[in-house]
C-alpha cells in the first residue's frame, strides 16, 4: 500500500518523500528507485524532451547531438541511470551517480575527477516545465550527460576536478585565519564562475562556420534560453577571456546577459590548465566580490577534503 501511494506522489522536485528521507538520514549517494516515478513524472520528461528536439537540432553543438544519439534515450520515459551508464561508460569512462541533493563544491569537483557525475533523480512537475531553481534529472541527464560522451569534453571536466584538488591542497597547507579563508573563498568563487560560464552556459564556435553553437548544459536544458542565447540582440557574446570570467558575477534566476565562447574543447581544456596555473600563482586569491556566494558547506568541503 505504501509503495502504491509513494508511486502516486512520484519523484517530483521538492515533493519526493524518498529524497526527504535520504536527506534526513544524511545519505548523499543514493540509488534511483525507478518504480517510484509516477506517470506524471514520465509525462514531464516526455514534454521536456519533445519540445527540445528541434531546438537542439538548431542550436546545440555537434558533439551534444552525437551524444544524444549514442545514449538512446526513450523520449517517453524518465531514463534509468543504469541504462544511461551502459551507453556512456564505454565511451569516456564517465557515469551518472544518483544524489539526494546539493553536493558541496569540492565533493562535486572531486566526483568529476573520478569520472562520476552527481545526478539529481527528481523531475520538475509536468505543470511547470520552465525555469526552476533546483537542478532536476532533465537538466542533469539531458543537459549534461550527452556532453560526457565526448572525449575532449570529458577530459576537460576531469582536468577541472584536478584543479579543485590543487585548491584543496592549497587550503590544506594554509591556516584557517581570516586571510586564508578569504583566499580560499576567492579561489572557489573563481572556479564556480569558470564552471558557470563554460560547463553551464558555454558557447562554442561551430566547426562548419555557421556561427555559435551551445554546449553549456544550463542552455541545453532550457527551452527558452537556448534560443535566446543564440538569437537575442540582448545577449553579449564574447571570445572567452579568463581574466574576465573569473571576475564576472552572475545571477541564476534570469537569462544570462553575457556569454562566452570557446574555439573547441581542446581550447576549454587549455583554459582549465591556465586556471590552475593562475591559482598556483595566486591570481585567484582576490577576485571580484559578488555572486556566487561561497557558502559554509563549500568552504568546509575544501578544508576537510583530506588531500
Ligand atoms: Fe548543471
């Protein structure tokens, strides 16, 4: 009886008792209780997926489109992580790993280093398909995971994880005085901005020179913003500059007014390497204040990384 009523409630974002229980028990890594998805959950996936199709064809970069093909999603059903990983893992060694909610910054980046992608398993309500502040399985699996099928992109993500490791080493060799914590906050803020303007909202020059294409997952999972990012005259699009990106604040609940493009994923990889060398040279120690706010859990995750 209980299973039946849970399955009616489903795994809807912010309304899933399964997730509440996991959080209450302190379980970050969980399994995907596939039987709990309700028909409404599958309908939400189907609507989200169906309406993105044409926009992906038009605006997504070629690596993403190949990724979508190789993952063989069923447009009608929420994907099983196990099935997704069956297709993904042989390509780049990456796998989606179910989590119950927010993953502190170091833990998240460290997962990338191990070719694991923390993945939300809940899905937004079918009645509210547009913006929601929380990630959901559509953002994570349809927006992020197809990119992880690309070797060069996957390598850049792993490199980013290495960079976080470096930051944790710096934290481990510093004190916990005010100045050291200010420095660590600044480094985490710089990394979060870099991640935002590349992995989440990045654009890339198209190899067949038909302009810019989208590779950032925040755009790839947004029906409205993917078009806005490419077509709108309101958006400023610039070649990526590290010194700008690390100092540029951003807001999460509005269409992005500034986007940056890379030449290729090899270029992205080089930028992560450069970010790391800037970190080692102290150039990330005092980046501009503003969003994102580095919270206690993020700081703690770096301080207690045990590297
Ligand atoms: Fe994301």
